[in-house]
C-alpha cells in the first residue's frame, strides 16, 4: 500500500512581517527616509562647512604652472618691483631683511584701485597651492572670500610711508576652513573694529597681494599661514535665512532622531518575533499512521 504524506502548509514567520507589511519593505522605507534626511542636511551651509573641516573643499581652482611662460600668467600689478621680493623667505617668521619688500607691497596695494586689483587677480587659490608654490604666487593678487574671525591692531616698524598702524585680519577662507589666512590692511570698513565680533557673520571678500608663507605658534604647536596685504576688504551680506514659525531642529539632530526611531522599531520587531510554527500533520494523519501500522511484519509463531 503506497504511503501518502500531506505536505505541511507554509506559513510566513511573524518575524518577516510587521502589521501585515513585509519587514524588508519596512527596512527599505526607513533607509530611504534616512537618505532623504542626509541629503537635505547636505544642502545646508553649516553642514557643508563641517564636512569641509573633515574632508576639505574639492572644488577646482586655477593652477599656475611653475614653468609657464610669463605671457600665459596673469599680470603683476604694474607698480610691483619683483626684484625687491627676492629677499623674502617662506616658512619662517618676518625677517629684518624683508622690511623693504614688506613696505613696498603695502605701498603698492594701498595705491592700487579696486578695478586694478580685480583685473590682476589670479582668482581663488587654496592653501596647498600657496605652500607648494609660494614663489609663483608672490606679489600676485589673490581673490579671497571667507569669514573674519579676529582683528588685531599692529604697530609696524618705522617707515617712510608714515604708516603708524596696521590691522591684522584673520579670516577663515571658504576654500580652506581649517587653515587661517592673514590679511594686513590699513583701513577697516565702516562699522568694523578690532576684536572678535563683526557685523553679520563676518563674511568678506577681498583682492589682496600675496606676500609670503609665515610660521606661527598656536595652542597645538607650530603651523604655516599665508600672509596677504590689501588696502581694505569688502563686507558681504549674509544670505537671507528662512523664517519659520516653528523652531527647527539642526540637521544632525534630525538624522539622529530618525536613526533612533529606526533602531527602536527594529528592536521591537525582533522582540515581538516568535519562532515560526512547526509543520502540522494534515487532517488524515491518523490514516497515515494506520497504514504504517499495517506494514509492520507480523510475528511468526515457532512450530511446535
């Protein structure tokens, strides 16, 4: 007699569904929500600044080849005497032998008009370019944009220009947020003064003459700082901010909250999950058992 076994019915595990929805679909929705939150946070300027602190700014900038022909390079300011700049030594503090070149650059930058400075600019240049090729950029005009972090009043050495005070402006460039740049200028815009608090968010733009790479001390040790000279700088109004009637959470808090909700939901799913039910015999299980019993070999009585 053939054996007939009923196939157990397959039932989906409670672990694989949540309120009738497959767990995989729930996970995909949560992942898409997290991606959307991260993408929206990347559009915010504050988030971009924090990412730049970690990874730097990858936007392309113009290169000035060391061996390029002079005609292919942006022009110097007409009044710049390049021979007087030969004594400048990079990766060092200011030296006495550099004073003549120093005041020469200050004089040229002070006498130049905004149009002349703008026309002679090589554009934006990042820290690594200046450190790697200081002789190429020395005496050339660089366009700077960023946020002023501090302004100090400096008394220069005696000079024939009659300059008794300079303003040392430390800026955080948009292209190198971890590397401060220093700008020496004679004049400050209206409403600006020495200190660490400035109109708006301290955003400025400036066309300044690159002088040298200077060594400076700070709390973590010694580092390099590009030094520029300009007559002044131009404040830039901060971008308008959207006014919301309800307080908004920072992007990182939104991401953290979304991740927390996802973690709690997954933990609840795991906790609520139970082992899948064991396969049950079909309705005719008793019939199968009887057939198995019938197949048993009967005992053979020993002949007497």
